């Protein structure tokens, strides 16, 4: 072992670097290489993308100087290479499935909470309707309550997730797979999903609350 290094990439922190000849010997693949990594000097965004495409096409067009046949090489930008990896695609699918399940559970929970709230306040809603409140106003009131609950839950959940991520990232077994800081884009998506949950979970209770005639609501026990 020559030394230990720390990278800004969490995956690289859990990897090892060895000489090519030693690795080929360990894997019994003498003289063979799985891939090359080519780093281009960054420049203007548009021009840089153009250069990347030209270099990728040039590598794909390389031919054997003796036979003139294609070498069968394929070059891809880093983002395309990572997104095409089967492990990354599987992780994305699992993340979306988990998110959908959480969204459904959250919607059902919000629906149950709000429908119970409406049933317990049926007389109150009847009084508001009797003194002149319009249906749309009561509908907005119930939806606003649903949104406030979901936003409060999103805030608490975000803080808990950030704290848990920081705690787990301290452990050696998890530090190579977790980032300490959660990107703001992920936080924004979480809050947006909370708003969707609030809308889905509060829509039917709000409709249920405004659909009762004031006279029946006042007599409700």
C-alpha cells in the first residue's frame, strides 16, 4: 500500500487504485483493458458539448491500420455512461417505486385525517353555510388546512432526513454511499410532492364538507 486518499466523490472514497499491469495479472486479463477515461479541458458549454461529440465520434470511427476493420470502440460522455449503467437504472426505478408508495400512503393518511376532521366539524360547517359562507370558501378553508398539515410534515420530514443522513454518513459502512448534504433540488421535489399529497388527500373531504345542505349539517350528531 502506497497511501490513502480522500476524494470529493463518495464512490471513489470506497475504491482502490492499483497499477494496470498488477490488476491485469490479478484478473488474468494480461494485455486487455475494459475502458479508457478521457478528460477534456472544459470551455464554453456549447463548444465543449460539440467537442465531446466530435471526440466520441472520432473514437468510434477508429480502425485497425493493418486490416482497415473497425476496432469496435464506443465512447460516451460521462453523464450518458453513468445513466446507462444497469445498476444506476435499477436504483432509479427502485427510488421511483418507493416514492410512489410513500405518496400513496401519505395521500391515504391525509385523506383519513381530513375526513375525520370534516365529520367532527359538520355542525360548524353547517353554521358557516347558514350565515352565508359560500361553498367555494369552505372548500378553500379545508384545502388550506390540508396544505398546512402537509407543509408542516414536509418541514419536519426534511429536517429529520437531513439529520439522519448526517448521522449515517459518520459510519464507515455508509459513508461511501451517502452524501452529507441533501441538494436543494431534492428538498424542492419533496415539498412539491407534499403539496400533491395535500391536494389529493384534502380534495374529497373538502367536497364532502361542502356537499351537505346546511339544514342537515346543523342536525348532524
